[in-house]
C-alpha cells in the first residue's frame, strides 16, 4: 500500500471516530438537542464528559494533521 492509500484510510477512520465522539457528547432528548434545541444554561464539564471533550479536540487535531499531510503528499 502506498502513502496516499494509507492516508486515505487513516482519514476515513479518524473522521468516523470524530463523528462518534461528537454524537456521544450530545445531551438532551431526541434529534432537536443536536440542532441546538437544548437548554442554554452554563454547566461545567466533569468526569467522562470532560474526557470526551478533550479527546474530541485531540482527534480533531489528528484529523487536520492527516488532511494536511495528505494534501502535501499528493
């Protein structure tokens, strides 16, 4: 497998992971919460919610890095 193929597969896997992490963070009931229909009160993130938030940020940086690497390599 060449570098381009590896980067494409890695990008697909990381993007899928980003989608899963974002969907795990959605609170509230139903699809309306995902579109902003939830309560707008400020709450601090604790425990698992904080870990998911930080992991999402890290995975997004990895995704952007792979995307930039893919553009440079092509």
